[in-house]
C-alpha cells in the first residue's frame, strides 16, 4: 500500500512538472539587464561589447526600453516591445510583428509560427519573405557571465526567400594586346530570380530574470554558409520582485 501511495505521488509530481506553465513577466520601470553581445560575420571576423537594457515604462501591452552600449557617451536608443518581448516594425505601411521568441503562457511542447513578406526591403531585393516556427524544447541548465540558471529553452527554425531585383552586373578581365595589357569590362543583365536560405534561433528564458539569459541567432545564405551569428549572454540584472 505504501509503495502504491509513493508511486502515485511521484506520478502526480511528474505530471505537474510536465504541465507547468510560465506566465508573462510583470516587467516594471527600472528593471534592467546588461548583456555581453558577440557579433560574428563570415570572414570579417567577430566583435564583442556589452549592452545596457533598462525599462523606462511598461503597461499591460507594451514595454518601453532604453538601450545603449556600455560606457558609451552617446544617447541611448529607444525600443518598443510587446508585453511578451515581441518586436514589431513598419512593413509596407503597417506595424507587423517580426520577432516573437516567447508566446505566453509558455509550456514544454508549445509551438507557434510567424510569417511576413516585405516589399522592396533594400535595393537588391524586390521582396523578402520570412517564415519561422517556434518550439518550447524544455528546461536545461545554462551558464552565462551572470552565473548558472535553470532556463526554459525555445528554438526557432526558419526559412527566408527573396526575389532579386533586375540589375546590371559588371565584371572586369585582363587581356593581352599588342601594346601590353588592358582591362576588358563586360556588363551582364541580371533578371529577377528567387534565392532562399534559412535561419536558426535559440532563446533561454528564466522567469525570475523576466527575460532571456542567453540567445543565439544565426542566418544562412542560399549556399548554406552561415553569414552571421549574434549571441547575447546575461552579465547582470536588477529586477523588481
């Protein structure tokens, strides 16, 4: 009988852990975080710096954040995030969510998707479409400069597609002549065509910190080569209870 009671208790405990949900944080003005930021861009190498994040105002739907590089004398930039730390920007004249690392309440196994298309995002592309699928993977231990944490990991696998704008592309080739050598310049017309690649994101969220303690964001070109990688790691935080 005792063994049966113990087994039942363990089963209930296991179910409660699996079914645990994490609600949106109660972010307040004055909450702040410092992150070590590592930027890697292909053959250009990498660079590191610290960034300070501070909440100036927060309500039920938005979080107003001040961001600046640690030690910089320049004025901080101002960012507006959703209450779930999502980011939006103007796309084709309409505010649209472009990043949603958390969809509260969070629980292991939860999934959500994000997709948007932007017309004429830059001179090289007629349009760009990004589709990302998010999954709450589970709890795991993570170590960052601020210490060791038990964090809820969210992964995001994505694909991007772009329509290349028509353009003239010049190429130079050295040729030998009777008088020496000369450069032969050829101009080719690039017609619109589609290119694609993929993205990968990972976020480690800690409820007591009210924000991620680590994130990794990678982009891959159409040939499968990683073009850039951004890593954020928590250095310190000051958050209200």
